[in-house]
C-alpha cells in the first residue's frame, strides 16, 4: 500500500472532500494539520513547489496537488494504481 500524506486545516471543505475520497478508496493516510502545527506550513509549501493552499497531497513522496487534482486522477482512472503501488 502506498504512503499518503495530506496537509490540511480543520475548516477546509476541500480537505474533507479529499479525505473522504481517500477513505472511500480504503487508503490510509497521515494528516498534518497546519493550523495546529503552523511550523509545518513552510515544509508543506516547500514540498508542494510553492503551493500554499490546503490540501496538499503526496503519494509515496510525489506531490499530487490539491483536492481537484486528486479527483481528476480518480476520474482518469489513475488514482487506484497510485494507491496500490
């Protein structure tokens, strides 16, 4: 199973939608709440090549993008292979 990391805030609807999709796929993920851990926001921005909005999603260390990007991968049939790698 792939390693999935997601940077979130508790008030972000897109974060909740991304986590719902991952959960529906049976994927486990580690979550970093950048509101509770503001020092991790700089780490997120660096890893996401300047991406400052949440969520920022990584699968096996590869930057996937945000919620829309995750759903687009799913629509294209590319998410399941990434999650099962």
